[in-house]
C-alpha cells in the first residue's frame, strides 16, 4: 500500500484559478513539487472558474480538455494543484482513465520519499493513512 514508484511517471499538471493567487506562481510551485516527487512533467492545463465543481472539481468541459491533453502528451498521471475529495478524485480517475493525485497526496509522497528515521517514516505513514481514510469509504460497496 505504501510502495512508491522510483520516478518515471509522466505527469500532466492541472491548476485552476479561482482568483485567490497568482496562477503563474502556483503552476511554477506545482511543477517544482512534481519534479521533487520524481515525476516528469509533460504538460500543463490551466483554467479559470468561479468555484469548484462538486463532482469533478474542474467541470465536464475542462475534464474533457484534460483527457485529450493527457493522451496527446502521453501522461500516465494527472496532478491537481488543489485538494480533492475522495468522490472528485474517483470521478476524475474514471473520466481521465489514469491515476489522479491531489496536492496533499503529492506533498505526502515527497515526505515519504525523504523520510530517513523510523519515527519520521511512521509519522508520514500515519498522515498518508489519515488522508486516504476518506477515500476508502464506500470502496467495498461492490461486495454487498
């Protein structure tokens, strides 16, 4: 469960502007985080929205744009510069047909890669489990 690939992921970065910060600066930061996590950035998608979409965070049209850009760039991973709910992440993975990572998961992955002490590794693992807990709810409904 906590096994991490040793890099090689081709990532498409997505940052939506809600009018709360400089979009160029945020994209540069996301790019640096992705590289720190061992990903190879193959493209970016930006957009402007008034508020996040409840189901997919980005909206139907933007998800279609991200999907076509992902295929065009040959990306096997999409990284959002925003925290996503479990349902949004699941809906995006279905729509984009690839793994989707939000900002929180990306940062936890970086910490996991760099943790050296046993205590540090355990703290990161606890944080990862806490973050993934909300994504596991309803994950076994197909067995009912």
